[in-house]
C-alpha cells in the first residue's frame, strides 16, 4: 500500500472505476440487490471489472457497497453476508488476474440506509470490513454517506479491524452541504481528525457539485477524491489544480 499512499501524495491522479451497482443491475435481471450478483452471476461481475480495467481504471471497487447485514436483511440475504463480501473481493482479484494489470482493489462500504445507534453502526460496519480485508482488499472506499456522523462511525469501525488505507466520501448538494446541512468545510475539519488517507465527495448533485465541495475541503492538505458514477472516477484531484 506504500505505492497507493505515495500516488495520493505526489501523483499522478489515480483513475478509478465507475458505478458498479447500476451496471450490475442492468446486466443481471431480477436481482434483489446488486450485491446478489456476486453469487448468482459472478462472471458478469468479473466482466464489468475487466471492462473498467481495460478502459484505464487503476483502482476498482468490490461489488459490496450495500453488503452490510442491515441492508442485506431487507432482501433476506443476511445469512449470505460473509459469502457475498468474500466473493466480491475474489471476483475483483480474478478480474485483476485476467487483465494482467496491477490495479488496486478497494473494499466498497456504503451507508446502512436507515437510522441506528452509533454502537450498532460500528458493529455492522466492522463486520463487513473484517470480511473484505480478510479476503484481500487493498484499501477501503467508505462512500456515498449523507450523514457525517454515520461516516465517522464507519471509519472508526473499519479502523477497529484494519490498518488498511481508508478513503472517506460524503455526498453534497449544489451548495456543498450534506442533507443535514453540514458544509464541506465543516466535514473536512471533522474528517481531518480521523485516520483516513483521503477525503472527498461523490454521487449527490453530480461532479460539479463534488468539485465545489472539494474546493472547501482542500485547505488542510489531505489528498482529495471526487467520484462520479456518470464518468470514470479520479483520485487524487489535488494534482489537477
């Protein structure tokens, strides 16, 4: 991971993949959730990873964004948590081997999708992170969080079970605020206190909104990431300014 951290600090930017969830759902019919494809249609997942690598991605995310126990339970898949997360890393590693390129594999962790206490959130995120690291993820992408406090809990949970680098991403509107009214600058000040490799923005109101948020988040020198599902993702955008 020294190479990943060095690239964040000195460049050039790391080109990452695009939105797996929408593409998996389009490619595999009648999925209860995108992560179920890891078990029902593994070759489709591998194919999408390989396509991103062939298009120039140097970092791919596991198909595990919503694979925490709470979200999987809404689809009656909670008993498959270990297998879904473990397989998500295996499939990304298979794609890396097929491509013959030295790409990074980020364990994708998204929000719970419903309210919960801080203790429960940390337990759920730690459970998922432990499986992703155990199977061989290179780093963690903790992304698309609307609630800063939930993101803080997710980062703490990952760090409680892993020493791998963490990229922490929030979702902002056109005014560079979260749904709860937290500004990007306020979020950066809070995230600066945590052991994360990079902070940034994704999804939300689009890439321009993410870039506006990054202007506020860039004051402390922490590497920045802007991820937009409509395009290939770019990290670290600091080198582009």
